[in-house]
């Protein structure tokens, strides 16, 4: 997803896409002993397990949307336009079959072969492994336009074809012969399905008839009819109940009892669009359905009357979402309002946490009785909403405005349903005006109040818990024109309203008094407040954006560059970025501190709504005529991204919308580009010669040098108590006439144990480098040796500089010159102080007795004093300014 120059946002994945108009396929995995369900979603195939309806795999994306899907034991076949692909392991394309001139509309796997039929009536049998045509048959469109394909069970090498003219043909693929033609029923065949009984095939017709036909004897066994149009799908139950299910274009399912040859029950509104695919799980009372309403449902038949209930489902919006907002502060739920009239919550963590809050309704009880299709009580789609989590467990936490409707509804996130109150001004309680409607809404951060703006310019406050009207801003109305946006600040002090006449007004929240009014240079189309920082984004009808500081009430930033209506805005959590989307199909990121455009990218269809995660990790967007919610990851959190202003002639590049899983290959390539282009800033060792620079060494290396003797004494282990020497059993005596005891041996070892190390010691590297530096005046190597040593080793090295330690007076002079040079350069300042302090402590006697050393030390002393005086004056100046800032009343 990364673009040249390194984009700020990379496509991550899409939420809320589950099914399209392509029928699903059901597969059995022998080793897992589990059934899997595959659906086509856009350019990818999603694979779910039937047990939990959890997504187990997402295939790589094809160049265009999938229009046809089929599967055998090992592979999934998917086609777009005239090209057929085979996927292995639910993931990658392993075979591609090219040869059709027209779009493929039917697929049928067939042993080692796969059959595809295009809209020009050409049937091709492909060898799966060789990717070659085995056979091609052209049918005359006028007499036999192929509309359905089936391989009947136990019929070796044979396929049954249905036509738009109503006749059926049985072909032997191996010998390329037409075996038999069935006259049919003069009505187009829409679907063919194998019945559990051998030789019996169910034929679905465009008239709504289902014919169970024995193809061995060309006999019709049973005939059923549904009243809802053509048959879209047929499936048979195989768990011991002789039941057949049939799908219709308006979303109803009919269940037929095959023993009694009658309609058993109807499942109305199983989907809100046509039933695309329908299949009973073999040997289980489970029926799986999918439709173009973006829903997959698993029905279980365990109740009385043979009807099914929803066991599991995955569903998104059946019409494009128009407004999305993150809910709560954890960045895990996105609330979404769609043109289908529903309010839904999508989880960015896992699909099992998704939930639908349902459709808005004037009267819920009456709506339930009438059913979805006949519901006259349904409210129009939600245009804008506001949510707050502060009291959501106590009462409703979401307030929504509906398209062209004066009443605002409340919604309860915890109960996942519409809330208790309908909020509208009291004067309209009896009659509902047609031309007056709610245009803007906000909830206070405490979750107690909601402020609603109307198209007449009225702004009302309501208590959310009770639904009571708490007052109105302005005498009759707040603005002359319609309310285009309103916001309440974080402390319930201010209400900011924007009217279409071009005025922006600031009101006291509690007293409803007008504090300030300002005229904007153009009519505003929407406003957005970042509560934490008190900055307000204003979008205008002339496609420009301004940022206003609500403390000073001044416009602090103005941005222009969009060439279409600004659809939505969102702030980054820290308030540094304002991200805007427009009808010109761009999404732009403006940096507020610098006032520059730092990122811009193009998408296929314009972003209708934007919202940035409260944790700053994702940007979510919804697009024109698109059912998905697309997540874009903020690349600045995990890689090096240029936040430099974009040049004036910058041409944004087109970015494809992300699929269900991250596209790793493109991301990696993008990172390489970014790293090549951007060079990381390396800080110089010293910013300026006047500045004192400290080393980067930890304190333990230099801070304790003067206290080493104390530390060693503390760390010295205690000696164990000595055992007294035991007396010998026989006390030795001196031989002679008079017996005398031997006196204890006196130690005659009078040699001193103190060895003069100066004679024995070898010169250390440090010492050698210091000797060399007397002539070269280059002390870098010596200093590097000291920097690499620990405190104890530094002490040993400095002791060794004295003549009795193996050094010399010259070496000591060289050491003092090294310190002098460090102080002159003002580099490694604290090390110079620490090393000099230890040196003085160890060699004070020698320093006082040697005139050469005394001269060096006195010169060093004056330099130290100068540096410290300069530093102290800077410290005092900083402390003075700091004290003034603390105490002065600004």
C-alpha cells in the first residue's frame, strides 16, 4: 500500500464484508472432519468453518470482482470476466484457464476436469492439472441457451444441461455425444439440483415451479410452485427428514415435505435480497444461506412445525454505510450507520464481537408484527449520530438524526437496540412537519445531555436519561439559516453552533446566553471539535478547511486544496493532524503545528466518512457505493515516515482499497522505498563549540570514582573465624640428659612482603598512549581506553601513573594535558571532572613535591574556574526565568 515518498497510511483490512450475489460453496475436509464454507467477497474468497462461522482463510485478491464460484475436494474455482482461476489451500492461485471470449457465468467441477460456460453459449471442459482445453462445445443461443449445469450422481462422464428455452440435454463429455434431450416445460430453467435419490433431479424454473424429475425414465415425479418469482436455489435435507428448500429473489425460503407432497412452512425475510446460495449440511439439520445483502446465516431445524431459526450469522450493512465513528476509548469498536437504516457496531479485533443495533422504528411493537418488508413504521436512514460511553451502562449513550426527519432517536449500545426516547421540540409533538428536520447532534462528555440542531436554526438541549427538554439557545432560534454543525466542549461550558448563513456562535452551556458571534468568510458545511485540545475544524462549502481555537476564538489555520465537497473530517488523538475526505476522491492529512499538507492519496471511490482511532493506530473510512469499512494503519507508529510538507505540484497516486487481510508483499516493498529515500538524521557529537557536552556513559562509570574505597569496604566479605592451632598429642622434647620441651619456632622470615611494583610492572596501553601523546598531542585513544573501563580499573590505571606504580612524572603531566584538552573542547565534561578528582585524590603528595606538575595543575585550575563560572551564570539565568514563569501572573 505504500506509495512513492512513503505514505502515512497503509491499507490494512476491510470490516463488514461477508457475502455478495455469488452463491457460496460447501466443502468437507476429510482430515479435519469438518465442513467449510467459501464465499466470494469482492476480489477475494473467504473461507469459514461451519461449526463457529469463524473465518479461517482469505485468498489472495484477483484483479477484479469474482462473478462465479465452485469447488471440488481439493480446489476452489473462481472466475472474473472470461478468465478462470483455481485456488489451492484456500489461499493462492495455482491454475489459470484462459480461452473464453465472453464472460463465464456457470462452473461445474467434474472429477479431473472442470466445466465452464460463458454467456456466448460456449462450453469448455478443462483438464485441471494440464490447464488445457479437453473439449469445447458451441450451442446455438436461439435453440439452446445454457442456463444451468449439473453432474448427476452415478452418471459416469455425463452432465445435464438446462436451457433458457426450457429443454434439458444429457451429454457424455468423454465421447462428446448428446445422449438424450428432455422436452422440458417451455419455461427457462434457473437451477438444477441433485436429489438424495439416484436418477432424480430437481429443476427450478423461472415461473417459480420446482419439478422433481426422473431423468432415467424421463418422468415427472412431483411438481411444486412458490409465489415469489423464479427459483434461485434448491437444497435437500439429508438427515432423515424428506425436506426440500427453495430460495426466491425476494429473500423468502419455502420448505416442502416430499413425503406428503405439500408446503411444510415458509421462512419469510431470511435475507433482505435474493437468496444467492443455499445448502443443507449433509447429515445435519443445518441450512446455510447467503445473499447480496452481505449476510451469511446458518439455520437450525430443531423446533416444532419444521421451521428453522438462526443459529449463527455474519452480517454487515446491506446498503453502503454513510457515517462511522469510533465508540469508546479503546479503539476496538466502530459504530456505523448505513443507508439500509441500521446502526451496527464492528469490532476491529474479531468478527464475533460485531453486533447490530437494528433499524430505527416509530413504533417497535407494531413493526415487529408487520415484518421487515411490510414495515411502514421504519425510520429513514441515520445521517449523523453522536455516542458517549460515560453512562452507557445506565442509560442510552447514542443519539441519532434521521434523513429528513425531525425526531432524533436514542440507542442503547449495551442492549444493542433502539433506546427509550424520541427527542423532538414540544411544539411538534402533535404534528410532524415535512420540511423541518434535525441536522446536527452532539452529546456532552458526561453522557447526561444532548444538543440537537434543526434545519430551521433551532438548537435544543435534552436530558438523555429522561428525554426531557432542558432549554433552547437563542430566543426562538440560534441561527437564521439551518444548523450545519454543533459541538459541546469537554467541560460543558460552551456550545458552539454553525449556521448556513455563515455565522458561528458561542453559547454558555448552562445559562444559554450568547457569548460571542463571528462571521465566517463562507458558508460552513460541517464542524468537528477535538475536545482535549479545544481546536475546532470547520469545513466550508467552497471546499476549504479552517481550524479555530475555541479559547481565543480566532481562526489559527486555513487549508485549501480540495476540489470537491468535503464529506468528513477527523482529528488524530493528539490533535496534531486533521484528516479530511472529499468528493474529489482524495484523503488529505494536514499537520496543524506546521500548517502544511503532509499526506494525500487517491481512492477509487470518494470516502463518505472518516474516523481515527482514539489510540491513533488506525484510520477507518467508508466509500461511495461500498459496503465495507476500510482500515488504514498509521505507518508513523511502526516505521520511518516522512512528515515533511508535500510540494505544491504533488500528484497523489491511486491506492487500492485494502482486502480482508494485510497485503504483506506490497507493504514490504514500500518500506524499502521509504528507507532508500529517507536518511535518518544523525546528531553531531557537539552542537556548538560554546556548549558544554556530556558523555553518553552511564553514571555508574564516573559518579562513584571518589567513593571507591568506601564501596570496596562495604563489599568486602567477612573473614570466617580462625580455628586455634591444636597442640600435638606428644609434646616434642630436646634430646639430652635433661628433658626439655622444644620452644615454638620463631619466624625468621624478615624479608618485606611489599614489593616495589615499579620494578616489576609492565606499562599498560593507557600509559603507552599517554607517553606517545606528549609528542603528538593527540589524546583520543587514551580517552577511549578510559571510557571503556569500569570504576575499579580506572583507579588502577590512574594509580599506575605515579613513579612507584610503574609510571613517571612525564606521564602524569601528559594526563593533566589530556584533561586540559577535554575542558578546552568542552566535550565529555563530566568525565574530565571525575577523572581529575580521582587523580588529585590519589597523587596529592607527588603533585606538591614536583614543581613541573604544580605548574600544570595551577594552569588547569584557572581553566576549570573559567568554565565553571560561565556554566554557573547560565544556570542562574535559567533558574531566574523559571522562577519568574512560575510566580508571574500571565
